[in-house]
């Protein structure tokens, strides 16, 4: 059992507050992704869990044991680094076996575990090579194998795929997800890539300016963003926002159209909808097409509604010309509302 | 100009300079060493190696190098590690530690002479503390151990910094992530030094050791100042052949012997500390 609990963790670097009062519980064997733009504090949080950084305040617990005062080696963790950190002066075999040698395991046990994880990561042919003779993808595999060989309770990954090219990244994404599920370890995975987060995570923690804005399953984060930041950060293209004015109980006017909405007593709300949730209809929002991008699978139309930019993903069979006025209707169960004052979702 | 020949054209001046002022004199010295008149002979080598002082000076030189270089290596590694860990004042400490580099070896020898001689600081201090009744002549034939110690101390004080500078630069080149990875995978600070710093420092260690060992075999002025004729070394003997005995053939032979030893040790160092193909940072 390796449930991770992060309790009130804060971190300051001089006058800069990198993390504000972080609380997060990660279940045993869960794959948790920390997602956010660079500088949001996700790597700092990971390094605090690893023990490479000390929290200014707060506690970290792994498997019911408080570990924030322990040195990294006593925390039951293993880590995969962004630049792999595969030791150049050691062979692939010795790299994978590094942690096991440090634990002074007997030779045959080291060999057994190195060979097992190497074949798991498909690098059993490379055991005698040095990292200078490996490609980026192979080094990545060595770094993952080195972590798995430790048979850790928790595996921490800091943007492990960000230095690979796009095709390799997609391949490794699926492979890594499979291998980690197999190994039954709890995983924390830091990335700025939302596709990686969506495709791999059991749960995503979206971070912004040193805070966790939302921690939920990928589909929940996508469908029901808890704040405007999450809505605009997740999804490519991101969610559309339009101003809504109150028009009686539970009714809101958006670009001259009347919509059912929350019964909140606010002078203004943000009406939000994903680009793919818009359909051409007889009645709806009047949108003037500005840019039309045929992307093959679908048609991305950037248009203007009520003076704001608005993106719609339409069927690729449609023909739309710039300047054309479209009538688009949102799928009503997909409409979300945000309070512009707090930027939080309004139910 | 053609990009393929341009590099060669650019290094031509320095190549010419080296040929005229280093390679040509070297050939002359070699010629001198292998001839007494017009014909080729090993006579000069036979003469210098059979001289009674040759084994002594050879032994002294090697002993000194064997005593001084390992201590300097350990010290410079320790100092470089300490400097690298410093947050503030790192440059200041480095400057202070490297001051001896700016002093000529003879001046360094004279500084230590001022400490060890009969009317020097050490005697004054020991006298003042009542350890000795009258000044002792440390640097005499009665105290060969002290003479050796004084020379070794002066050398360590004078020439550790050259290794330090090279090692500080080398340690700076090792990416921090390797240390973090080693730490996460359970390496203690000492293990990190042994398993990460030392092996990754091999190229710098090579340079530092080769430089230092060659200089150790060329030791002259510090010995001249502190030991005089009490402690003959190879370079001192070479000087004596050239300027006291006016035997330039023998001096040339001695110079070549020192060169051969230097080359031998350089090859050993390069071999022992070589980095396998594909294993560099």
C-alpha cells in the first residue's frame, strides 16, 4: 500500500512563493498527473515528494508513514528525470543496477532484476552499451528501467517524454502507461503536455501559480472544468467564452440569444462551450467566419460572435468561406458557466 | 577561401612558430645528446647514468613526486569539492587559494627558506616558546628528513592550485541531475563522490595529473633554495652539467632522460584514466 498524502505543503524561494498550501491525496496504484504551464510549481512539488527539495511547511506521507524528514533513499521512491540522467560512465546494465548496488543486493539478484526490467523495456540487447551510444528514446527506456528495477512503492516522473520527438513520444506514452499499470506502483507524473495528461492519467491535478486548481479524472477536468483557467488550459483549441447578461430567473442573454442558465444573482457570467460542441442549426448564435482551417478529420473555423473570437470544430464535409455568417447552436448539456469575478464555475 | 583549407591556413602561423622555436631546438638538443663529436654515440648517456649522483638524484626526484603529487591530488579534490558547494564568496576563496600560482618557484623556495633557516620564523617561534634553547639548523645534512619535508611542503603549497583550478572547472561541467539521480537511488555523499564525481572527472584528472607530474619531474628552484647540494635532483644535475661542468652533451642527455620519464608517466596516466568510447558526458 502506497497512498501518498500531501498535507498543507508550501514552498518559498526567498520572497517568491512557489507553492501555496497544497493538499492532495493520491490513492495506492493511482497514476496521478501534475499538469500545468512552466513555473506553476509542479516540478517543485514532485521534488519535495522526492526529497530533492525541502518544503517550507507541511507534511508528506507515503503508505501511512511521514517521510518529509527522510533522505530520498529512505522514502521508497524511484524517479525518472527529464534529461534521463543516465550515467554516462556506466554501462546500461550498471545504470539499471545502480540503485540495487547501492542497496548492496547480492550479484545474482541485481542481475535478475536488471535483466527482467531491461526485457520489460525492450533494451535487453543494449546492456553492455554506454549512454553515448544510445538514442534519446533508448536512454529514456534505461531511465525508466532503472526506476522500475528498484521495485519502488512510488515512481516519480518529471516530464520524462518531453525530450523525445512527437512520434516516439506517442509510442512511449502508451508503453509507459502499460508498464506502470503492470508494476502496480503509485505514479506521479509531471508534464505540461495536456495530451499526455489526458491519455495517461487516472487523475489529473491542474496546477496554476503554485496552487492545485482542480484534481479530477481526465474526462471530468475536460467536461467540467472547475475554473476558467482549467477550461482555457485544457483542450486544443480551448473552450470558448462569451459574456452573458441576466434576463430573469435562470435566463441569460448571450449575443442576443436567450439561454437557460444558473439562477445565480450576478450582474454578469461567462458562457463557456467547447469548440466541438457547436453545431450548425436553424436557430442559434450568429457567427461570422474569419479563418477556415480544414484539418482533415474536421474543420476548424475561427469566427466572431458579439465581438469576441470564437472557435468551432465542424464536420469536414462542410464548406465554409471566410466572411460567411453561420448560425451555430451549442449542445445544451455541454454549456458551462463561470463567474468572471472569482473565475470559478457556477452550477 | 575554401572552407576545407582555411582551418589549416589559420593554424599555420602557430605551427611555424612551434617548429622554429620548439621542434628545431629540440632536434638540436637530441643531436647533442647522441653525439660527442661528429658520430652517433650513447657516450653521453653512459656518462651521466654511471655518475654516482645519478641514482641519488633519480631516487630523490621520484620520491618527491611520489610524496607530493598524491597529497596535492587529494588536497585539490577536497578543495575543489568544497569550493563547488559554496554559495557565496566562492570566487574570493578561489582567488586566495590560487595566489601561490602567481609566485615564481624560486620565490616560493625563498619564502619557505625564510621559515626553515637557522634564523628563520620556525626557529624564532620554537625558541620563543622554549621548545629549543638555541636555533637549530634544520636544512643541514644532519636532518635529511626535514630537508625533504621542507621541499615537499613548499611544493605542495606552491603547486596544488594549478590542479585545483583544473578540477574546479571539471566539476562545474558535471550536470547536477546526475547527483540528484544518484541521491534518489541511494548514494550517500561519499558514494556520490566515488561513483559520480571521480569517474566523470577523469578528463580533468588526466590533464591535472599530467601537468603536475611533468612539473614534479622538472623540480629545480625550490630544491635549489631549500636543499642546495644536500638534495640532488635530476633537473639540478642537468643544470650542473650545463653551467658548472660546461658539458652540454651530458646536459642534453639528462634533459632527454627527464623527457622520457615524463612521456612514460603521461602515457600511464592517460591509459589508467581513459574514458571508454561512448562514455563521456
